[in-house]
C-alpha cells in the first residue's frame, strides 16, 4: 500500500463524518444526515485555522482510509514542554486489520517530534478494549486516570 498523509480539506467532511459514525459508539453521537450538519463545517473551520490543531487524513490510492486529529498543547510542566494529543482516530471499516492504524499512529508520533513535543497522549473509550490493546501494543501506557464531564 502506498499511503499519503495530509491535512483534511473541507470537501473531505462527509467522508470523515461517515468514519466517525461507523461504529456502535459513533452511531449514537454523530449526525450522518444530508445535508451536512453545519456544526461540522463550522468546527472544521476552527480546526483548520488553528495552528495548534491538525485534522489529518491518510489516503491509499486517493481514497481516504483513515483520519485523526492532532492537538499541540503547551504545558508549564516538564520544563515548559509541548504535548501532542491524538484524538478521533478512525480507520475505514473496510481497511482495518491491514496495519494502517500502526502506520498512522507512528506517523503521528513523528509529527509530534517535528513539533518538539515531549509527550504524546491519547484517550480511548473504555468500551473499546481492542483499541486500548492496540495502543498498549504500540507502547502507550495507562499511566493516568482520565475523567470527563459532559456539558
């Protein structure tokens, strides 16, 4: 496979929404209706213009096969270091199990190094044990307890 990593474009939004909604959790929280919910378009604009956010897609033969979002966060801790937060990781359902996820996460780690980050962090829903094992196999450690408050 010849993979190409790039920043997402506005025209990609329908495909991205499809991938986000293509599992039991995403189907409950995403809006895959047509026309596209304008909240997605507005948020894409915010991500696209923020220098510390990158919405990345991976293509194989010009078809989008994966997506994720990188957020670069400055911290005073760790001697004033930067962290890279990886979120919204999806591999198209027809492409899973082919090593794309590993390639994508490794590419993301290299991108974090380019941005001089000292830590890469991510979260995964506890209802996704396969995803958690995948990240652990790549060297990620469950070193902290994450808490969220829905508003």
